[in-house]
């Protein structure tokens, strides 16, 4: 369950990066305002970090489970 949540956060980060790169070409940059790009960047970094942290924790738990199975 948590591994899927981590993947979901990574997907959100990818969508934000894509939107941040495509948005200036689609609409006028005057309408977007200067604050939208740093906001997209901050949310991108947060969602990427959360997703990577969740996936890293799940990988460690999975490795520990495999070690315990091999010891038996």
C-alpha cells in the first residue's frame, strides 16, 4: 500500500514538472504571474521528496523481510 502511495507522489511530481514546462508555451506568461513558477518548483520538490522517502523506506523493509526469510 505504501509503495503505491510513493509511486503516486512521484507521478504527481512528474505531472507538475510537465505542467511547469508546458504552461508558458500554451498561455501568456503575463497571465500566469511570476509566483506560479516558484510555487510549482516547491510543490514538485516536496512531492518528489515524499515519494522517494516512502519508496526508500519500503525498500529497506522489504530487504529486512528477505533477510529474515533467508535466515530461517
